[in-house]
């Protein structure tokens, strides 16, 4: 196995400016701006330059996963949370990958998660993988991770966010501000789908109704978001059918509590094969209740 030179990840810590002296928006143009104090973002960036050689490099799992993430993102800008810096930069200077993302993570971990989810909906899965990597990095192997928010005055808010892991030890669930994010992962920890659940802690089922909402986007050519709500605890099935009435893929089959749910369909059948263009039926079933919507897949 070829040894990696850790020296390219090492270095001193540079700090400059003063708290409140200037502010920075570390986010790309395809999501709303958020600002962090300039001194604080430098501290986060430079400190994470030390996290690389002092913590990640000596942790075999974290080190190999970091290299894998850069390889997977390749030369596609939007496959990086820090797409405003550019894919070529990270390919040429992988030692900047962690430090650069930390500009966003410490400005607002919540907003960084929103960016990862937004990119996933657009068909770019790597930013969400990068979010889960930072969740793992700042969990230190525990059952909580740290979300940060630093404002333009340098004030820091830290929030402990409960996490769960799959059988491979990868984080596959976040619970944050009343929303549960369930991630389907492959054996490497890459997101293959996710489900967003809100309201399940509420006891009054009158807050919800049994409803399947039209998928978005519609028409679609890559993947589409499907939202639905459940009014009573029951076994629920959400499935995709073709116009001949044949089941193409079952998306959800499990017991669910009252709440609002979000999932995705990537235009594949139960064998993972891409299906043909055309109109498909989304059917939500709970006991004897059924709701349907139609979606148009265009290639």
C-alpha cells in the first residue's frame, strides 16, 4: 500500500483580523447567504488544518473516507459543498478539503446540511456525503454530533444533535429541531436515499391528514421528491406503479407514526435498473385508505 505524506496536511495556524472586523459568506450562490465573523472563520479554518494531521490522518477510517470523498466528487464543482472554491482546487490541494468545509460548518452547520440536502435533490449526492462526514468527525464516535452557529460578532452557539448508526458504524440518522433525517447508505457510507420526518413527537393526530402530495419536480429526469403525511399510526406502503398496474418499486413499507414524511424516487425499479420514460403512478396505502399522484419521467 502506498504511504501518504502527512506533511502536506501539516502546518502552522495563521490568525489575523479582529472579532467583528469583517464578515464572510462561505456559501455558494445557489443557496441563501449566511455570514460569520471574519476572525472566527479564520480560526475555524486554520484549526481544522490541524485536525487533518493530528486527528484524521491517524484515524484509519476517517483518513480513508476523506480521500474517498475527494475522489468521488472529482472535477464537478457542484459535488462539493464549497463549490464556490471549485473542484479543480480540491483535486490539486486535497489538504484544503476539510479546512474549507469548516468555513461553512462553523458558520452554520444547519445551513450546511440544507445545502447538502438541496444538492441531493438536484442529483448531486457528494455534498450530503460530506455533511455526514463532518457529523462523524465532530461526533468523536459518540451518539451525538456538534452543530455550530457563529454570528458576525463571534458569538458561538453549539448544539448537541443525536445520531444513530447502521450496522457498519456509519451515521444514518440525525434528529434536529423536531425533524428526523433517515439516510439509506451503501457499505461505504454513501447516501443512496433519504427520508425526512417531521412532527412525529406530536401526540395529536389531528395535526395531520392522510395525504400524498404531488411529486416535485414534475416532470423530472433524474430523481423526484415525494412528500406525504400520515394521520394515525399504521403500516404504510408507498410504491411506484407503471400505467399497466405493475409495481415498479416499493419505496416505503413499514409502520409509521402520525407526521409529515419526505422521500425520493430515482427512476429505478426494484432491481436498481433505470426505467423507461413515461408516466408513473405513486400510490400511498394505509389499511383501506389509498391516495395516488402521477409523475412524468423524461430522459
